C-alpha cells in the first residue's frame, strides 16, 4: 500500500493531513451550532 522506508515521516504527514481534514469539517459545524 504505502512505502514503509519513510514510515515515521509518512505517519506524521498522514496524521497532520487527517487532522486538517477533521478541522475543516468540524469548524464549520461548530460555528453553525454555536454561532
């Protein structure tokens, strides 16, 4: 699936990317709910 030579860097990058996607989905919902 993924190249495992740079697994640590890839895992950090994937975690940051997933966090940004989650924030992009959660922030508008939170603003709609609390705003």
